[in-house]
C-alpha cells in the first residue's frame, strides 16, 4: 500500500476521534440541561412522547444543542472531504510526474495531465444521495439522538443524579443504546426494564446509535471523496488501462465483501467503498513508459492491453447477494455489474415484446464513454475488407462516436457491438447501396446483422470524390426502400 493510501486510513481514524469529541461535548451540554429539567414523575411510567410536553424549555434547549451538533458535524465532514479530495489529487500529481519523467511529452500534453477538474469537485460536494444532500444526511443520522434522550428521561434514571453522571449516561446512551436500555437503575437503586426501548425500531440499515450513524456518514463521505478524485483523474490519462482493487492489509480478519470484490477492473469502473468503513485501496494499471511512447507515435494501443473483463468472483458475489445492488459501488457501476439490465419484456401472447427505446441514463453515458475510449484506441485508423467495396472500410473517431450515439431499440447491446465490429462487418449480409439523397457525392452501403436477436444494419459511407469508405453507423431502421430490394 502506498504512503498516501496509508495516510488516508489515518485520516479516517482521526475523523472518528473528532466525531467522538463532538458527541462528548453534546453529552456534557445535554447532561446539564436534563439535570435541571428532568420530570418529577413515577420512574419508568412517563412515556417518551410525553417527556417534552412537561419540559418545553428543556426541549428548546436540547434542540439548540442538536443544531450545534449538526453544524459541528457538517463542518467536520466538509473539511475532511476537501482534504481527502486534495490528497488524492496530490497523489495523482506525484504518480504522473514519476511516470512521464524522461518521456518525450509536449508541454501542452503535460499541462493537460496535471489539470484538475474544479467542476467535478463542485458537483461531488453538491450531489444528493437518496434525494438528500450532506446536511440532510447528517440530520437523518442524528435524528435518533433526541429520541434516545426522550427514552432516557422517560425511564426515570435521570432523577436525582448530578449533571456529570447524567452526561456519562448520555454518552453511553448515544454510543450503545441497545446495551444501555436493556435494564437501567433508577434513583432508588431499582432495575427498571425499559418498555419504550423495546418499541424503538429505527429501520433497516440504520443504527440505533446516532453516534454510529454519524460515524458512518462521515467515514463514507470522506472515503468516497478520496476514491472519486482518483477516478476523475485516472479517466483523463491515456496511459491508465484499468483499476486494481486490493485489501488494505491492515486487518488480518476476513471480510466476505472485500475478499470477493478485490481484483482488476476496466478503466471506466469507479471504485467506491464496498461497504461503510471499507479501507480497501485502488491503484491504476498502467502502460509502461515505452508502450506509452509508442502509443503517442502510432495512436494505437498495444494489442491485448486494454482491460475489459470484470473479476469473476465479484460478479458471482453480486449475483448471489441481491441486497448489494443497493450499495454505492453497484449503483455507480451498473453497466459493469449487469450489462443486460434492460432485458426484453414478454408480451401477453408469449412473444418477445419490443422494448421501448431506453432513456439516456447516467449508467449508459458512463459505459458509452468507456466504449468510445476503448474502440478509439483499438480501431481508429484500422481497416477491414469487404469484396463488395473497392476500398477498404476505415474506422474513424467520428464513425465510432456516431455508432454509440445512434438511437436503437437495443441500445446497450448495440453499443457493446462496437467491440466486435470487425467480425460483424466481415460476417454481415450485404444488402446493397444507394446514393445520398441530399445530392452529395456519397454512397451508403448496408450490411445486415443481428443485435440482441433483431435485425440491424451496419452502414458504411463511401466518399466517391476521394474514394474512401468508412464506418458510418449501426441502425435498426430498415433501408429496403432505399436499396431498392
């Protein structure tokens, strides 16, 4: 593990200590308030819902403390998120400087490699998860604190206790409410079973402990910022081929998620924490300096170096654990984990129903960009021969982009076909050609193939002036009326 990644783990641990100090201060302040305004009622008989009715002033002061808790956590998370993003950028700068040292790189190319995307950082900071921004996620994480205090006061344990001891109780309560609320001792020394706590169910995926919820949000936010910045920089570097994800090595204990998900991923895959508090790390898989120099000269990626395959164990884990589809990692990498997500429906008659054209989604856009990068590296400038044409068919960046942008009933499968386009052209049935109907000296040739079991047409554009043919697009629209067949 690199020094910068070890520092990131230390940053996460430091943040946990700071969050604990913030909650300790809240516990001290809340203890003073509850010592002054604890209800004078039969211990264990006051319902949590009635606690604040008898203590409106106390409620207002507790809510003021909760607001301060929220603001302190927000400032902490914001600072650590920014620090993590900056640390990842500095790590990328050092990696780039080391890689290009001694290579014949132009000054313009150098500046491009070291450029930082301020817009990407702003978008990250302003993003929403489950419809909530960071401030709202912190409110959700800490909302159980007031409920915890209500159950604590309703139990009667606060009666007659000094503020310092109440603060200790609150601190223990916020950290481990389950243990604290099983049976508690009131001012008379009696063990009181906490009926209200048995009725307290915060929901799946949420801790009863507001402290643990806050830790989870803070660690996740800081961790994602670090790896998001990694991904953003690596995507703009042509010498990066993919991402290798490994366990940190700081723990000898097995982790079923991390053990299954480690491996080498395609370049477009965005590594994010596999689970809350995950400390796995990622490193870029890169060309050698010699290979990159050759690429700069020829424009062609060395054969077999582009990474396409996902780790088999990772795919199997996701398939065997459907709940993982709700994770950050899966939601940001759907095209890699499940490229067939838009499977065709079945009509009432039992015949395959034609699916509607899918809307543009973030996942489709991410995968389309990755396919364009791969196809451009592997195909641009290369040719394929068809006997029906006098000229070889050339692959251009414009043609590749047009294929990926072309609407299609099976848009995912059509886009993936660009990776196998040479074979598809060689095996496709030639339908015929037709002159351009806009008066340009162009001939369009149509080759019939299949995409997802349905007919599609590979269109080749022949420029009759310069006698060149090139890939134009792939479409599912019939051209029989244009070819005269």
